[in-house]
């Protein structure tokens, strides 16, 4: 499988991604390499001459060699609760020290905090014990369609795992988040496009430098690499991205953020909406679709949050939005606030 640098694949979004707030909370042992590495971006790197006082430095989670009964485990919190469809238990660079077997359990504990010991939660099996190939991405289907907030990765009996991914569909919360509090929102306005509310980046013209899924990720991008960025265009036209809203809704407030994009932000942008909840991906890309102009073509600034309320021309209801950027460049976040259509 191609090295996965994004937070999404065709089977859904990596709900464990650090950029979404995923984190490792507890583990039985991480003597050689920290459990925190499990949710980091990329597949990990290998530095042949790098050592610590405990042994070889490894970019992953690695427990010591077990000399007693039992096996090692790690509890992780999803950045966004949801239903998992595919796991990737990646042992990249772990060759003579990888975990030979693994299994996964999940629980739904929305009230648990990061200091909980999880001893009283009801863990349910999501993946039975499977063999792991060394130095490889091990893709496995989840066995349950119940929503979860936390995962427990078991390795048998010990060893190393570079990265742990949990691809699936978010479970919408439909409430304003701490991030939303930065904007002048009215009561009841929810980000209809947000990944945490079930929004999906479906297709785009290009995402050479930054995946399209970043555009609707939680929080403000911390670095340029956490946005959506296309390559330099050497042709006529413009770049675009289509986002399916988490629910059909009416649009009242829009934010287009070019945070960290200073020499590579788009010259201008425009936003369209479409009410066609059952339309296929192919049909969405066809010019014959009745897209309505939400925001006309507007100049953009570098490293800036562009906010629109009174400028909105069409308010919906819409099931999809399309962001066009001229001619190319990067946008870190798109927020589409409004209310679900009754």
C-alpha cells in the first residue's frame, strides 16, 4: 500500500490522527519507544545511528522483552468518536522487534477524561487476534459497526508498532466546539462541513502538498502542512474541492482560512452550494449540476481568516459545497456554519 501521509483513505477518516486530537493515554509498557508515537503523522522514520540510554531509538511504540506471563496493550482516545471500518497496524522499520500478533477492542465512554483508568468500561472486540507482518502496513477490517470513543490495542506478547490508524466515519455531535467560540456566531449555528459533524471531503482537482481532508479538520492548522494545498498550476483554469455536508442545511456564516499560507495562498476564491443528496461523485463533477453561488469570486489575503455573513448570496438548503480557488494554492480550513434543514 502507498505510504499514507493523509488523515483519510477511501475507507474513511483516520479518527485516531493526532491532528484531529487522537492520543495515546495508557499502556502496559513503553520502555524503548513512547506510545505517543502511535498517532503521529506519516509512517515513521529510521535513524540507524540514533540511540537512547535505554537502547535503539525507534519511531513508534515499543515495549521491553516480556519475561513473565501476559501481553502488552495501549489505550487510545479517538480525536473524533465514530464507527471504525478499517485498522492499519503499521510495523514500519520494526523488523526483528515487531509485535507478531495484535487484536483491538473498543468502548464508548464519552464522559471519560484523559486520567481515567478504564477499569470499569465495557470493552468490546473489534478485531480478533491477527498475525502482523514485520515492516508492513497491516490492514484489517473491523468486526463491529457500533460507535466508539476509545480503542485498546493488544500486542502479543510484546514488541513494536510504528503507527496505529483507525479509519471510519465520525459520529456527529451537533454542538458548538471550543474552536467555534472564536467566531461571532449566533445561537444554534453549527459547522455543517466539519469533519466532527460528519462532513466529508469527497473529491478535489489536486492535493499534491496537503490532503483535502485537512480542509474540514478540527482546530486551526498549526503548520502549513495541515491545510489543503495544490501544486503550482501550469494550465488554464482553477483548482476546486467538493465537500459533502454532515447534514442538509441552510448556510449563514462562512470562514475561509489561509493560515500559514503566505507565498502560496490563492489569489481569489468562490463558494457554491448544491442540494443533491443522492448525487454520485461523477455527477457532482459535471458542469450540468445546478450549483448556486454562495460567495462570489473574492480576493484572498495571506495567513488570514476571511469571514462572510452579509455577503452570502444563496443560503440553501444545500447538501454539498464546492470551493473554487484561483488559480491554485493553499487553504487551511473551510467553515460552513448554519442550521440543519428541518
